[in-house]
């Protein structure tokens, strides 16, 4: 084989090796960046879950100390449990949060409540207070129990 052809193959081989090394380095860098993003996302989710669990415990204490309306507590606890432990919403005694939520979900909240007719708001409040009274004992029991749940 002529010497010039050998050098050409050597140069082509070195260029291919260089390109492959560059590709490997680039893919490795992208993989490391993806791992770092994934780790940050997992840390964020873990922190968010911890904050939600803390919120659940605070709301439960507020229910026990009668510092919050039971209807509001049920709506908030149901929303938090949807993310943290949705399976609890179908178990006793925690299913009361789901039950009360379903009975109240047709009622407007926040801006919609403020924009609603005063008479309608009063009728909804009467209905809401009746629901709270009907489920009060179960709500207190569920709030006391949920404070001691170990969320994994």
C-alpha cells in the first residue's frame, strides 16, 4: 500500500476518532445536565410535598382548636390530599373531606362569591352551615387522625 494512502487512512481515522470523542463528550455533558435537572425537580417535589404535609397538619390543628370553618378546612384538606395521598380520601375517617367537598363544590368561592347576589350567598351559607353541622363530629375525628398519619 502506498505511503500516501496509509497517511490518508490514518488522518481519516484520527478525524473520525476526534468526532466520536466530541460526540461522546457532548452527550455526557447533556446527560449530566439532565441528571442535575432531574435531581433539582425531585428536590423541589420533595420540598413541595413536605410543605403540603405541614399545611395538612396546621389545618388539622386549626380544626381541633375551632379556628377555621369546617367547610373551608374540608375543601383545603381535600385539595392537599389529592396531591399528597389521594388514597386516604376513600378511607375512613378521612373520606369525610371528600364527602363535604362534593356537597360544597357547586358553591362559588372567592371572586365568584363576592360577585354573587347577596340573597344567594345567604342561602348558600345556610346550606353550608347545615352541612358543617351534619358532619362536624366526623370532621373533628378525621382532623385529629390525619395529624398522626405518616405520609411517605
